[in-house]
C-alpha cells in the first residue's frame, strides 16, 4: 500500500493514478478518515496520559475523591473513544489498502492491452515454406499432449505432458537455473545494461504452493478472489505464481542492509481459475488451471529497485535469445497493469500457430508498495526502511513449450530441439 503521508502530500497524483488504472477509490474520504483518525488518537493519548497521572496520585494513603471521580470518568470516555477508533481504523485501513500504486513516468497511459506499447523486437517472426501447425495439432500427432484424458479425470483446462515434451520441460528448468545462478552471466548483463547493482546470483527455491489467504492479501495478490483456488474452509489458497510465497518470505522481518539485494528463483506449479476467460485461449495448453512457472523475486533498497527491475528484464531477454525465439518487449499501460505495480514490462513470444505475439513473461516493479503491507524492512543507521520489491517471470513453461513447438516445427511434422537444450535431452529432434 501507499504511505498515507505520500497520499496527503500528493492527493491529485494518487487520484489520477487510480483513475488511469481503472480503479474507483474515494481519496477524499480516505483523507477525511485519516484526519478523524489522527484526532481520535490525539484525544486517546491525552486521556491516557491524564489517566496515568491520576493513577500516580491515587497511590497516596488518602486519595482525593475528585481524582477518583475523574479517573472513573476518563475510563468511560476512553472506552468509548477506543471503540470509535477501532471502527474508524477498520474503515480507514480497508480504504487505504484499496488504493493502487502510482506508476512510473514512462508508463503509457491507456485503457487496456490495446494501449500497450512495443519497446523493441528481437528476431523476425518465423516463416515457413509450408502451412505451419499449432501446438495442439503437433502435440496430438506426436503424442506429446493429452487434454482429452486429462479432462476425463480433472475437467477442462488440464493436460498430460508426455514423452520428450515432459523431458523438454525439465530441460528448460535446468537451463533457466543454470543462467540465473551463474554470477558471470549476471555480471555481464549488469555491465551491458549499465546497471549500478550487485552481481550476486539468484538462489534456487522450491516454495510452498499453499499459502494463507491473509498472506496473499498482504501481498496484494488475493484479488480478484474469483480467480483463486481456495480450500473449502478457505484456510489455504493455491498460489497463482511462486511469487505469492516468495514475496512473503520476509513478512514481519527486518533484514540487515548488508544482506541486500536478496534474489530468489522459484519453481512451482501455479493455479488459476482464469475466471471470465471461457472460450478465450482455452484450446491446448496456453491458458490452463494448472501450469508450471519459474519466477524471480528480489528485495533491495529503494535506490537500486529500478535497476533490479531492469536486470530481470535483461535476464528474460537473455533466456529468450538463448532459446532463439523471436519476441517483443512491451510496456504495459496504466489500465492494463496490476494495482500494486509501479512499472510493468511484458515479453511476448512469436507464436506461428496464431500468427501473433503472445505473453510469455512479465516483470513487475512494486517499489515499497507490497513491503509496506508485509512489513518487510531493512536496517539502516537512521532506522528501519521498507525494502523495494520486484518479481518477474523467468519462464512460463507451458507457453515456452508452445513457442518452441510452433517455431521449431518441420514440414515432416517433427520438432527440432533448440541447440541450447540438446545436451539435456541427448537428441536434436522430437519425432
């Protein structure tokens, strides 16, 4: 969430950002509640101080009756004020938490994905001298994807990955881990992009996929709730990304500054209801209820937060270039970005089966928006400060598999394995 002091000082900017993000929030009401809350707190503190003074005076052998009466009166007044404060504070916190993050100066202003801006492209869209097939056809013909039997046991939008495609998934996992844990790679990307940050590598993590809904709420990722899978008693929520558990690792903790940046790469299954997407991208494995992702998460100082974001984008591009997949980098507009995001950039891979670029990566720079809700801080000589948080897709496995299958298909119906992945499978082609 935003610092209330920032909102007080920048009400117009916060109102404009909320409107641009298509969020309806009554900032004037929030500021009114804030003022009332501060007034009540001042009254409560004043009465508590007076109550303590009276308590001291009543320790004499013969306490003054007027002080006893005043003490009783203050007790009643305090009880009422504290009741009023509890209700007011609840309304205040709920409204404060609903305020979206502001966004960076270079974020495009727009309504939806139609207003996103392409920043650059790498590689040319793959061309064939035959009519290319989509991943669904290829997966069926090569017996690599089985959605029919998965639907029989789990329902729509689940799948079995089989044979060499299953092996290819784990080859991708090993490739990504080998890249982001290699300090030499990080150092080169830091230098090539003129970043003023550490070259320490990412630490691999296998995170929990069940988290408490309150944890996801503090991550500002519980909503839209209808897109989440929750247990019947709502004691747990299934993560929609490893970010949902990685980002909360240091919740309610103060981290020594010399340990920053903290960089993690998590691999896990992810679960989303994909509410409202019926009939959209539901063919094949593009938009599933269960899928696997490699997700990066970093905790840093405010001064290095933007460079951490740029490093993650550089890593995403490096991974795509290693796979030799054509892609474009896209700046997400205000109306299409997440409420907690300060800056969001996506990478879209060329999908010949759709003759279109489709999202395979996202990079979210939050600033201290999530950290303030999580109370994740770091020590400085001047005191504790909130960390700056970033998360970014290292690779969305299912969509990466689609891109490889469709871009590397042959006229004979086989799939050439990207050169960088061949050592993991000990073969050059899937037939």
